[in-house]
C-alpha cells in the first residue's frame, strides 16, 4: 500500500486525477470504478479540466459505480445514477451506454446484485477503482461487520451513514434505509485501487484502515490485502497515522 500525504484537498484531487488519466491513456477502454460522495469531487473536477485540454482523452473509458440507494424514485437528485452522470460521466464525455450503476429500483431487487456482478464480469472486471471512505471505515456501502468476501448485494445502511448522508437529501425524501453495493470481495478484484480522503473527520477511519488490524469492523482495512493500492490523503485525514 502506498500512502501519499499532500497539503490540501486540491492537491489530493490533482494527484488522483493524474493517476487515473495516466491509466486511461495506457489502457484503451479502461474500466473505471467510481465512488460518489464528497471525497472524490476534486478528483472529478480535475479530470474534467484535463479533458478540456484534450477533449477525446476519456472517450473509451467504461464506468461502473460502486453502489446505489434502494427505493429512490428514478431521477432523484441524490440517486447515484444521477450523481455519477452529473459529476463524472457527463463532464468526462463518456458514452452513456458505457456507464453502469446497480439497479436500486429493480422489480426483483434480490436479483440486482448478481446481475451487476455479471455486467462487471462481462466488461472484464475493473481496471482502476476509485474509493472514498466513510467516517466509520466503510467503502462503497459496506458497513462495519460486512463480510470481507462479500459480493454485490442489498445492505441496510447504518444510522451513522444515514446521518452523514442526510445532507444530500433536502427535498423531504428521507435517506433510504437500504442500498445495493459492490461487496468487499468484489472491490478487491479491481486490478488497482486508489482511495482518496480529506479532512479531520476521516482521520480515525483512515488510521484504522491503514494501521489497524484487518477486521470487518473497519471494512476499508481489507485493502491491506490488495497488492496495488494508493491512498491519497490531505494532512488532516492523515493526522492520526
Ligand atoms: C458514501 C458512499 C461511499 C463514499 C462514502 C464517503 O456514503 N457510499 O462510496 O466513499 O460514503 O462519503 P463522503 O466522501 O461524502 O464523505
């Protein structure tokens, strides 16, 4: 695991974006796994400005989101399908046919996880997975106690995550109680992983993930077993290392 500590969130975003852009250049048709939330926003902004310099550079990138809420009305602004389109794949000019999110609105919701696993397999798996980390150490929506070998499935959201994410819901729709998320076993199959974190609120989870025991109480700690992980932190997020 390589840990890169930089002065501020802008530098974190620039570093992660440069890494992703280099991989997209080296691997035509790169399969990029994307996270939502506030952590990767600087990275996406930086990628969008790299695209302005060279408009076709991400044309062949394919994209898979980590997770989705269950039961949000289609097109809800907090749904990850909408967030990924607005923050990532739209600005990068990706072909919408090459953008996938788990189907949180599926009629047969229990089948949505295996269907997503199949789509991932058909794409050849994820080349580069970008991750944030929750304040409780979750990645994707794999909350503490998630199986380290888990696959894409329905999960209940913890109360802490629902509170953390309440800021994205301001229209009277309450934070869903459930989600569908790639499992920790699924995430670990990505050929390369980049985790970004900024701010003091993430410092404890970051320290547990990098220096703590590998344990389901800190799902991100499973990354210690991955052979190609870069963790990009600002000084505040690194302050408990
Ligand atoms: C969210 C997402 C994760 C994200 C994490 C941190 O709920 N499911 O993919 O990495 O929680 O969110 P934020 O970056 O907004 O702190």
